[in-house]
C-alpha cells in the first residue's frame, strides 16, 4: 500500500476531489509497483476503474517517528 500526502483540505469531499484530479498518476504508481510491463496494465484507468481497484482512506494527521531528515523525490 502506498500513502500519498495531499494538500490540507477542509472536507473529505475536497480531499477526494484532489485525489480524483491526480488519480491517473496514482494509478500508474500503484501499477508500476505490481508489474513493470505496461502492456499488462488495464487499458481503461478512469476514475470509475480507480475506485473499483483502490480503497481511499483520508487521514488528517501524519506523524514522523524517524529522527532522520525527510527526503523528497522529484517525480
């Protein structure tokens, strides 16, 4: 399971709307983690299919328990 940090949202609907706008990128990240042969990926990866494949959980807080600096990767 992957966890994605998103901008702070005032409501669950606002958070879901942001995820919906980014669902194609999230879908590809998830698929890449399972199989790197893109021809095996589902051809249709719209919002409806995304919701069928993945469970979305919204959490308002994240706690960093590691003493090391947070590293950010450009994607």
